C-alpha cells in the first residue's frame, strides 16, 4: 500500500502532552522489552531453527505469526482510511488480501510443507532440477521482498517519529536496532514468537477504539454489525445516510459499484492481490514452520481467522470515521462549523500537517465537500508558522474553490487518509492510554512485517546462494553465521532505503503483489499440479511473467525513467491498470511455460517421483 | 498402493475444485460481477452486493479453509496416508 503520511507528531495541550507522552513511552518500552525478551528466550541454535523455527510451531501460533507477518503498518494505519474514501471499491483490497489464503491453503502450503526443506527457491530448484531455476527464483524473491521491505522501514520510521516525537531518522534507527536484535539472534524461531506477541498487541490496539466508536455511532459494539446498523440519532441506516450525505456533497455514493474503476479492472486488481498474497515468499515460508502437512492446512485457516478480525473491522472503521468527519466538520445543519469552535483533535492534526483548511467563501466556517481544496496534487503547502485571521495555519496553494455537482459549497478541507485510524481515539473522546496503545500497535505491525521480510531475504542468500551455489562446503555453523550476517546486511540496506527512499518506493510496494503473482506463484503451482512441467518451462515462465509485469508498470508509471504513455484506461491492455498487471503476467507465465515444456524433454523419473511424493502427506 | 494414491489425489482435486468454485462465485461473482444485481437486496443496513464485497466473501473464505482442512484430514485417514 502507498505510504503517504508526512512526518508528524501528536501534540495536544501541554498538560495532556506530558501524560500521553509518558504513557506512550511506557507502552512502547514494555512492548519492546517483551519482544527482546522473547528473542533471547527462543534464540536459534541451528540452521533449522534459524530458517524454519525447527518445524515445531503450533498451527494456532503459526496462524497468529502469519497474521502479524502479513499485516503491515500500512494495513494497520492506512487501510481503513483508504476504504473510507473509496467506498465499495475498497472491497478489492479486502477480498484481494484475504482470498489469497484460500489459494495458499489448498494449492501451495501443504505440498511445500511436505517437501520439507527451508526456502521457496530451494523448492523451485529441486523440483525443476536446476540451479539456474533456483537462482532465478532468488532474484524474483529478492526483488519482491526488497520493494516491500523498503516501504516497511519507512513506515517504521514514520510511526516511531509520530508517536515518540523523535526525528524520522532516529525512529528508523531505533526500529532497525530492535529488528536487528531479534531477527539476527532469534532467526525464524525468535521472529515467530515475537510475531505472536506483536499480533496480540496490534489486534487489541485496533479493535478497542473501533468498538468504542461503533457504540458511539450505532449503539452496537461489533463493528461488523455496526456498519449495517441504524444510527443512534434515529436517522436510519448508517450506510444509507452516508450514501445520501456524500451525494449531497457532490461525491459518488458510498455503496455503489464502479465509480472510479471499471468492472474488469476491479476483477484484475482483486485477482492480482489474491494470487500475489499466495505467492509472497515471506508468507509462504511461515507454513514451513509447522510440524505436519495437516497443520499447514489448518494453520492457513487460523491465519485467516486472525486477519479477518482486523480486515472485517477496517471497513466499519472507514465508514464510521468518514461519517464522523462529515458530521463534525459540516455540523448539525450541514452548513459548516466555525473554525474557532472546532474540536481539539482538528487543530492537533492541522499542526501535524495531515489536515489543512482554506476558507474559500470567507465565512470563517470549515466546510467539507467533493473537490480539491488545494491546487496541484491536492496537498496543502504550509506557510511555515504563519497563522490566518482565524488562527488557522496559512497555506500557499489554495485551489480555485469550485463547487462540484450539487454540493452547497466548495470543499475547504484537506484530510490525509491515515488520520482515520490514528485520530479515531481522539475523535471518539477515548482516554490517552488508548492512543498509546495505537502507537504500540502501529509499531508492532511495522516491525513484524519488516522482520519476516528480512528473514526470507537473508535465508535465500545464505542458504540458496551461498550454501547451495557458491560455497557448498561450509559447515552448518558457518551457514548459520552467514545467515545472521546476511540478515544484518539486509537490515542495513532496508534501513538505507527507508532513509533515502527512491521516489518510486511508495508506488512500487503495491506492485510487489503483481510481481509475486506473475513470477513465483505460477511455477510453484505447476510444480505441484503439473507433473509434465520441466525446468525450461519454469525458467522461461518466471522470466516472462516477471519481465512483462515489470515492463508494464515501468511503461505506465515510470520507475527510474519517465513513463512511456499516459496511465489512463484507453492505453491499458484490456482496460487493466498497472495494479492489476500481475494477472496478465501470470497468464503469460502459464502459457509460455506450458508451450516450452511441451516442446522440451519431460522431467526425469526421480522428479516425477518427487511430485508424487509431495502430493501425499504420510 | 499406486492406485490408492491416484484415487487420493483425484479426490483432493475434486475437493479443491468445489471449494475454489465457491471462492470464485462469492468474491468475483456476488462481490464484483453481479454486485449491482445483489445490491437490490438488503441485509440489515447493508446492500447485499456491498456486503459480499466487504464482509461476506471474507467470512466465506474462512469457512472454506476450515472445511477443506477438515475434509482433507478425513481423506488422509480413508486413503491411509494420514501422518498419525
């Protein structure tokens, strides 16, 4: 997901600040002590421990670890806001990021567990009896994981700096330090049990404010039910009210389908996210850590259950906070609220730069409607510390102030979507400890994902490249050392990317899914289900899928180079946007692999025997 | 033994096909392709198509995985390939 939040900090009036600050430090400090304590307790003593936690992880624990591994800082902080602003189309992220677990449970996880080795490239190398296939898989894996982890490290820095009031660089170093301790020391074993703890922290932090807000707005404590409930003020169903309100303000209705994206594009993006999820190496490898094949199957179910708790809450948080925002800003009569009487949180977030107001109609009231309040990309540019006549922060790039559709006024407000989750406790008037909890939750989400990614990168280097390709004679002890060293180096590179994010990182994170969908997923799937698939088919398929998807993204989005064509539906193949390009890449991968395999020698007998073997659990 | 394994694999493929059919119908069918049709109906305050896209399909995925895992355990035992 895109990480758009600026570096910011939550500041309230002086007295409260002390409280909140102390509470936040205590909460985060305790959670760090817990993570490091777990890492020391469960440190790795063998390569088996380091790569796959000795294959002793209970399926429920693995489910929790997978959920934490999977849900990043962006899931935790940005997703609800994203859905709140997209409405129906937010469903493609919800379905896309959960539907992949069905594919994982039925098509990949049990067979890879039966294969029973350490890494995803190792399976590809053995199944396709080719060191070349293994190296190509390592390249795909590193490509996918580094794009993903760079965004995570940035996220770690932002969360740290926002909640702990330190510069973003300091935040990043602290995050790197903690991940370094428990990933390098504990390997997969340490990371697994830390992720279990991190899941508990993040899910508690996410659901507590959501329940409070659900009760405030609808009287029903379950967010999943609250979203389909009537409002406490007796004005009918929440979603109907939201639809009407948004249309009156010039927006598209919340629940109607295909406002901004075509049906085919929604299908393609959803499928690309599903298949991409199933093909992400750091997710797949989690299923190598359970004791038996049957545990791998049920563990995918547990993982999805723990993910579902957050993913079915997020759409409620999105809709409820959008509703909250509109009624707070436009007021009871819908004519706007005077800036002077805006609640405290409004000014807090304005100070942090994630919210801005320009009084287009000079009535001293804040009004929210469709359209951009600010010129250019719609983001405000602040005139440093200058204040306007209402004491609001002055901006230098007001938009035209045009009225959209039937809206009664022009939009005067810029709201960063990330505020939705972060400001929720304040908007709902919840106590400071809930805000501190959100901070610990956001950091847990960022750290757990970063650690999982760094681990697959380091194990593919020490195990797939070093031990199996370039330095076959090293002992287990040396390999373990190499793994730790590689983890350290990977953390440094990730940290560097987080400090100096290449302009494309934010864009590319979303495309890691497309790359996974078009390269790794198809070859693993065919490795299990198509006995006739041989090494030439697999290698050509992976390269075709990866290069097509990469090419399509660069062609329209421009990574390192200027885009070659405008990123508009008229230019896309079949109307599929770059976000959904993984689906075309996957189809090409399957097609090329099948044609090539048919015209080259079938895999040798012992490989066909291997395939028979991984299909049977016992 | 060989026949037994082939039969086990066939049964597995049948089960997967059935599950993925439901997976497809609920998410892509009800949630995307036929969303406008289902939106004519209400589930409490939810339009049905919208509910499938943002809630229903996720719950269905969850049920599908547990159903598959439990049925596979039974298949493992029936074909004598269980790990116990």
